[in-house]
């Protein structure tokens, strides 16, 4: 097989593929063999009918047409791999001439290629992200959560009901003056301010002391669990039996021991801070990379082909549907449960697809601008990792990738990874709340995680999809 490429307008090229007579004859032979197995011919066992008999039953032109279709489908991926092309969309091969045995065959395919867009600049890349370490306020918030969990209720006798109290109450309710099923409740521990009842219910109790009865009236809101009551006037006669206030424990050594077996309150604070910092570290790396990608993509020059966005959106929708199926849900069930329409879902996916495509093209533009190139050793190592994950041999995987024209996808994924590594090493990070100009780079450990975060199989995912 011989190949050549002619540049056309824009990012289109014309790929010319010439097959040798031996390759043509091999394809014709495979077509006859398939036809012989598929067609039942009296007097011959399956697959044993000679070519003249097959021609008389099926037609020589039909067999040659089948051979031509296979020849083009098999040779096109090999040709784009040989030329290192990265097409988007399907090729236009036009009207194909017929095959002739023992003769070479040439066809052309017009292909739209992935564009090589440039960046306005790679200098001064700066992003602003939340702090990588926890603040005293965040530690205090976690302590307050623990204090609330270990709070006790203490009876209050010297005042009326307050906004954050608990109260043991009984009440009788009506709707438009009529009793309803379950309208009487006796000695129920009710917490004010939690939205269990409309605000008018809580407001009526404020200031009431044990033994007092108060009345609450309000129109039933549309959030009611009983649609028949919505908009009608509800009335409640509420008797307060007892008031209890929440008592939060002090953060002392005794509290620290009760909460987690710590000897001192400082040990408890240190443990909370360490866990917050650990969680923030992972999130911080993701935020840095996310912000760096967005900043880089904003410097992309040129238009992104709609075909690339549509292809990415289709891949994302397919992955989304497969994820639902893994949870034993259909797309129809998802749309019903979320209230999202199919058009809204498609629009959301389309927007995210454009973001992803722009970021990928920006990373490739960065790789060209920074002179980042993937080595043969890196390609071989990547194939080895993917082969191991798929429990196959590197040579077998390489052959499949070449047959599908997918070797360029391996290079593409590795290029993205190199660009992300460069980006994380060179972006200036400003943490929210820090003084202007006090940008800093992420810790070395964080940089490594971000740069190496893409799994070895991520780059090969499109290749695997092409193989299916």
C-alpha cells in the first residue's frame, strides 16, 4: 500500500491510497470465501463452491463490490495511521471505481483534520483558587458541628419559648374550621426553626410559657403534603408543656476525650485540621488544573470545528447513558425524575463538550509552542500499560491500534499529559484572600499528582471505542 496527502482548503486534505495487485486479490479471495459460507448452493458443502458457481448464483459484480467495500474500510485506517493524520468525522471517498483482479487499485478520500490552533500567549498564566490549607474558621465550624452533635437538652423554667428552643407541645388543628385525620398531637418534642411547620406556627409559640395555650393561623402553603389543603386557612391551638434549651458543651479536654478519645482539646483541633487539609489537598490539585485549563483555553485563537464538538457530545451522552444503565436506570426515567427535558440535557452536554474540545486544542497548541514532543519510548511504555490493563500483549494491541487508525490517539493523549505537566509547573497560583501578586506554585507533591493524574488508559479510550 502506498499513500500520499494533498492539502486542500482549510483543514481538509485529500488522501490517496494505492493498493497492490496482491492486496486486491487477497481482498477478492476473502470476499469469495465469505460468500461461499453465506450462500447455500445445491451440491456443494458450505464454503466449498468454486468461484464460477458462486458467480452464477450471486453475481461476480456483487462479490467484487463486497471485496471493494472491505478493501477500502480496512486500508483507510492504515493509511491515516501511516500519514499521521487525525481526521474528524467520516471521509468522503466519492464514487469508487470497480475492482479488477490482478490489478492495482487507487482511491481517494477527502478528510477534515483536527485543526492545529495557536495560543495568544503562554506567558503570565495566573489563576485564583481557594486556599490549599484550612482556616481557623473552618476548624471552628467543624468543632461547632461536633458540639451540636453532643449537645444536651436542659429544661428551662424561668422564661418563655425562644427561637432555637425545643418544646414539648400538644395541639389540635383544623383546616377551614374542620377537623382532619390526625389533627390531634399529644406531648410531642418539637424543635423550632427547623422548618417542620410554617413560620407562623413557630412564631405563635415565641414567648409562651409552660401551661400556656396559643393559637397559630395561616394559609396552607403549596409545599403541603396534602394538595387538598393548599390555600385553605389552617388553625392550631398549641399548648406548651415544657421548654428545653440546647446546651452546647465547651471545647475542653473532657469534650475531646468524649468525641474521639483525644487527651487534649488541642489534639482534637489538630486532628480536625489535618483531615480538612488532606481533603483540601486533593480538591486543590483538581481546582488548580481546572483553572489552568480554563485560562489556557481562553487564549485559544481560531474556531473550533462543530464536528469535533458534536462528536465529543455524542461520546459524553453515550457514556452518560451507559452510566445510567449500570445503575439500572433508563434515560427516560432519569428525565422524569429530574424534570430535565431531553433538549435541556443535550444543550448542557453540548456546552460541556465545547469546553472540553477547546481545552484539548489549547493543550495541543501549548505543546507545539513549548516544543513538547512524545518520544517512541513513551509510546511503547503507554502501549505496554494499556496492554497490561486489557490482559493482552503489546504487539497484539499495537496491531489493533494500527488497524483502526488509532495510534495517533495514543500520541494525542500523551501530548495532553505533557502539556498539563508543563501547565502545572508554570502557572502562577493566587489563593483567595492572599495579597495581590503573592502568587505561588503548588507544592511539588501536588504538581506531580496533577501532572500524572490522567490514567494510562485515558488516552486509549477513544481507540478502544473505535475497536468496538
